[in-house]
């Protein structure tokens, strides 16, 4: 990596961040927070379950670099974010690829299904931008603080 690229990446908290979000409005908010707070050098948006499945396959095959953290919305146009989380967990364990479900739903059933699918964390999207930014940044800080160690595939049987 050229020195200029290393310096640019070093100012960011995470090298790469991915998120699964179909709403253009929510995507704009998310990317605004990431940019303003220098949370990631690279941000990858995936807008559907089908695209998330392709993205996960690319990650597993090594065709795409692994993000430090993935945020997943629950309500997607072609299915549920729960299936996205489960698909990621079939390929990667919780330490290798942390997954935060970031949803407007505060339904206990949605929360339980997210954890059952393998989410590391469930955060409810607040309406106020300031709190939204604090939650995204907090999850990224946690991922950065706990990152490290060897990247491992998901355990057998998952």
C-alpha cells in the first residue's frame, strides 16, 4: 500500500465498514455519520437480501476484503435482515465478522430473532440525528477496540 493511502487510512477508526440498508434516507444519514466522524476509510452499502448474499459469498471467497464491522437493517425489500445475519454467520464467526443489527424496530421478537441468527449487538435506530450518530460511532469504537486476533471461519454446523 502506498504511503499516502496508509496515512489516509490511519486517520479513520476502521479500515472498512459495510452496511445493509435499503432506505436512501437512512443510507445518507449513516454515511454522513461515518464521514463526519472519520469512522471508516471505506464504506460499502448493500441494499437488499440478494445483494447481501452475493456480498457474503465474495467475502468468503476472498474476492472482497473483509469489513471490520457490518450493520444490518431488518426490513429489506426482498426479505429480512435476519436472513442476512444468518448467512454471514454460516460463513464467519462473531469475532471474525462482527454484525450489528441497526433497525427501527423495538419489537422483542425482532430482537430475539436477530440474536438467534447470530448478531453481536442490536441497536434501535433513534429518530434524532445526534443519538443516531452516537450509536453508530459507539458501535464502531467498540469494534475497533475489540478487533484483532486471527480471522476464523464459522464453526461447523452453523
